[in-house]
């Protein structure tokens, strides 16, 4: 496996301030932790930042992480992390932070630019890098990302909580080979078509095949799902998920750079739902589902009910862009399409599109958003779909 590497760079900022941009090491952990604490206090939820053990693991894992810092004198004044999925040739940029005294110098931009050289270059491991960016940050930061090549392809309402629930935009930055092997003609449920057209307008993905699907109301009663006991799975729930994947019994199994830390199971142990769940802010992503041959809408509603009982505030799923039935089933279960992930998954030499759908368990809060012109169409489309789904329910039950 390729070891990720970054050439050390020296920069001179305005006023003659000297900064070194380099790869971080384990010895930097105390200063990095303090940098995030100074900015966010104890509200930061990303595990690699919030959990010192996971931070240490990421700092020494040079195959799956490229952690970049800026150093001024002896002080670390900036940090940004890239995680890499070597199989799918995907990267994720996240957790950028700059010391208050160094803001306004485009340091995040400079660090990310060096990261892109290492990851998206001709010898780099990534065809595509994605980022989820707070819409509360300044418009200038979104502009800097645009200069780096990032394009907005969706939005995540109420996705994370620092002090209040915040909406994030979904951005991708593609390398020269990202779309050459993309599978064309996604097959999409009719409620997804406007979002796809927004992305197609920017990336010229080509036509999609539209499908109109009507589903009956969700069967009742819902399934009772409980948290699986770790003692029942001594090898860990990730090993259980991988076993089901190898046996071809797993749905929603593609969710790059996320591992499960929670599993829900029915009393008969025929349904297993895997999640990456952050208790601090109630953020959950489903990363695998064994269906037990139950109706999919029933399963999705049951999963949502169980997650809400566990104090989840937000639940998201990645679904195939070539399976309009599963997209319709998500819609029926109140998972609203919110972002398009083009060329996300590598499968038998082709890169496949995926769609994010999300369900919020708290009232949507768009107060204080600093939307760029690139973000606005996605938020407007999400709100239109959200209200359309509510209207469908009202008409059905009238």
C-alpha cells in the first residue's frame, strides 16, 4: 500500500511572517489538540479530533491519512486532515482550523493546495477528493475552495452541531482521470431529477433515465430494533459487517471512510443495521443493512424510529444512482435527497454515482446561513422536496 507523503514547504506571509507547511507527526498531538480546543472548546464532534486515541492513530497512519500542519516558529498555527480510501481512490478533506492570530492569510488554502499535489497528482492515490463545509464559514473560504477546483454538488441540512445545528455544503474536487471511467446513464427516481440536473449543469455528466415509481404506505407495525451487545460479536461489529458484505447480504454497504461503531438488531437476529454514530451531536450515517427479507420501507422506518430513540438528530444514507426503486423507498421513508456524489465508487473498472438522502429528527434551522450562489440552488431544492414529501403525506391521509 502506498505511503502518503508531503514535501515540506516554506511560505512568507504578508508582513514577512515565515510559515512552514509539513506533514504532522505524533509528537505534534498536544499542540494540535490545543489548537482545536482554542477554536471550538469541547464542542467538536469529528472523532479524529475529539478522541485523543483516534487522533494518535491518524497521526501515525501514513497509508490512510495525510495530516498537514502549518508551523510558525515553534507553534503550530494551522491544521487540515485528508483521509484516503485507497481501494476506491477517494480522499476526504476535513477539520481545517487556523489560529486566530494567523487568519486572513489563506493558510488553509495553502495547506490544501499542497495536499492536492500529493493526492491528486499524476502519481497520487486519489481520483476525487470530497469535503463537507460549514455554510456558516465566510464566503471567502468557499471562494478559496472554488479556486482549488471544488464544485458544490449538494447540501446537508442540520448535519452537525457545534453550538447550534449547522448546514454543510457537499463539494468535490476531481483529478484528471475521475470521470473518464464513470458509468453513464444513472437511473433515477423522478423526485431526484432536479438535483441531478443541477450537478449535470456543472459537470456535464450526461443524461439520466427518469423513473416514476409509486409505493404503498409503509407496512405496520414497525420492527423493534435494539443495540447489539458487544459480547455477542467478540471480533467486533466491523468484522460482522464485512462478513455480511462478503456473503452478498448487505445493502447500503458503500460509505467511504466511515466504520460502524453501533449495530442495531431485531430479536430474531435476521436484521442488522450498522451505523457510524456520534453521540455528542446525534449525527448518524447508516453504513450497512441486512434486510432479513423485510419490506425496505418498513426497515427504513424502523431504523429511523430506533435511531431517534437513541437520541439521533440526523441520519443519512448513501444510495446507488442506478437503482430508482431504492431511491423511491428512501423517499417513502422520509429520507430526502440532498447531495449527488458523482464517480464515487470504483466497481469492476467503472466509477459509479451515488446519492445522499437524509432524515432530520429536529426542526430544520436555516438561521444565520451564509450561502454562496453555488450553494443556494441545492438548499432551495432540498426545501422544495422536504415540503413536497410532507404534502404527499397530507394528501394521502386526508
